[in-house]
């Protein structure tokens, strides 16, 4: 296959670049690629019989431009990169290069806000509509979003949390408009496809990092406004594997409330780290009994294992509510010494 200017796709361009760089440099690049990528590139290289000088020049130029853009983005973000690329390549070419990178690097909108102190963001967005606040928080780091949602009036906290959880997709036009109003100095560059934002994972990450008081306020109001959503979020906020984050005294207190057979079932579906932590916090005799139970235990349905794990999680929540154990959360928690 002979390739002339403009007749190649991304895989062919990657193969052409490796050919142009030569075997020594290409071999070094292969060390960082996945096996399936190496296989595909090898097939592409083998199928190329000749490359026109113009095609080779175009591929090398594009590679240089992409590397330049990545370097600028790493130094100062998209706005900074766009500004420098406009000076180096012209406005149209700069937009073209940045657009390619926003897809390949999955650059998220509100990138400038992710680099801004949360305390400054609070003053800027606290008077916005709750839906706008929810959209912005969905794009921030969980630690930033947690600090902001903690600073909102109590009546807005659960409303904003609910909006984040129920958020699914937002059109590029809406995101672009809000971002431009939020930061007029930075032009947004989003793909034409709808962008996935918010959702259960997003709000769980945020709630896990707020203080206990804020968390209780959000959850208590959600239980009234949307009980089903509250239950889904509650189940995701502390999973069984998170027991490894508890201190030994708390783990021992939890295990005193757990049925030994249920504990064995819960351990059947977990990793070695969780098993080691739990075994190190029970007596040798009990550990031996559980090991024997696991050895002779027959196959278990996934649901049965998950139910056993959930019972232990419920015990942990109950003991935390009673003040008998402490789960490490956001910066708003009191420090116990």
C-alpha cells in the first residue's frame, strides 16, 4: 500500500511516524505500548510499501504540533496553550490542534476552575442557580466540590447533591455557555458529542469528603425528598472493602457485632488485603475457624456474598452514628486525639 498526502487514518499515521523515526527510536516507543497496540501497528507498518515525501512531512509536522500543544497544556492549561499556539501556528491551526487533544486527552471543561482554590470558587458560585452549581461541581475535583457544598446554606446542600446525582448528560452548548459566563477569559473547547457528567459516583465522591454534619443534612433531606435515590447513595458511600480504612480498635469493635458465619461468607468474595486486615484483628482460634469455614464452604451466589458484606457495612454505619467508631472523612470533621 502506497500512501500519498491526505489518504491515511490515525493508525496509518502512527505507523508512518514510527517508520520515519527509524527502528531504534520506534523500539523505545514500543516499550510503552500495549501488546494489542503493538500488534496493530506492526500490521500497519508491514502493509505500507511506500510513503510520499509530502505525506511524511505532514505526519511529522502534525506530531510536532501535538507535542508542542501537550507541553503548553502541561505548563499552563488549555487557555495558555491556545494563546501560544495561535502565535506559533495561527488561530485556525491552533484551534484544530487543541480540538484533537481535547478528544485524545479527554480535557474536561472548567479546567481552570480545577486549578483554583475552592474558597475563592465558593464566593463566585454560591448565588448561582442550584442546577448551575451542580453542573460546575460535577467537573471539579471531589475535594473542591466537597468544600464548596459544605459552605452552601443547609437548605441548598441536599438540593445540589440531588441535582448532581440525577444529572446524566449536558449538551456542549449549555456547558460552553455556563463556562464562558463562569470564566470569560477562557474559551471552552468541547467535542460535538454529549459529555457525561454528574451521576451517583460523582455525588458519592463529594459526600465522602464532606464533614459528618453536612453529610447527615444532605442524606436526611434526600431521604425525605427522594428515598430511593438516598438509599442508592447510602449503599455506595461506604463499601465493604473500605473496612481497611478503619483503625484496628474500630475494626475489632465492628467484628464483635458480626456473626462468624456471615463474616466467612463476606470474606469469600473479597480481596486478600481485606482478609488480612480482618484476620489480624480477631483471635487466632477464630481466624482458624473462619479459614476452615472458607475451605469447606461451597459455591455462593454473588448476591448472598454482597448481602453478607452489606450487613457488616450497616453495622459500621450504626456504630458510627452511635459514636462508637470514627470513619475518616473530609476536612470538616473534628480531630480526635
